């Protein structure tokens, strides 16, 4: 295809195809990631947000955006006041969902 980059990996091509038709800022999953990050002090709310993210399919990972095990681990870490580790796992899931996002994980500065 003319709009694909030469030498792009299959993941890059799938990612670009998935968002070519719409504005990245309209992606509901990205909104949920932002909401989760904004409410890390409320484990119950984050749990509900991650549950919602688990309902959506990530074609790059061939599974849910946030799997049950990761959701449980993040919520447990938040309940144990281990926010940094919970943030790391949340960012990891974000990068698996949006690996080519030029901005990076929500509310994180560009590197």
C-alpha cells in the first residue's frame, strides 16, 4: 500500500491502519488510560476503569487491552500504596496498546 512505510513491522502497519480512519484523540481507550492515571489515589475507581479497558481488544497483543492479571496487580499495588510500580504497569499496558504514540503515556512528558 502506498501509505505504508517501507520496512515497517507488521505491528506498525496494523497500528497505523487501526487509527487511519479516526483522530487519535477520539480513542475511548486512551481517555480511559488518562482517567486511570488521574485517579491513582482511588484504587476502586482505577479497578472499574481497568475492568472497562479489559472489555476491549488489543489486536497488537491479541488479547484485552488490560488483562485480568495485570488489572489485579495494579489495583493490589495501589491498595498497598505502591503507586510507582502501579504506574509502571499501567504505562506498560498503554505502550502495548499504543506503541507508536508520539506523545507517550498519558500525562507523561515527552522524552
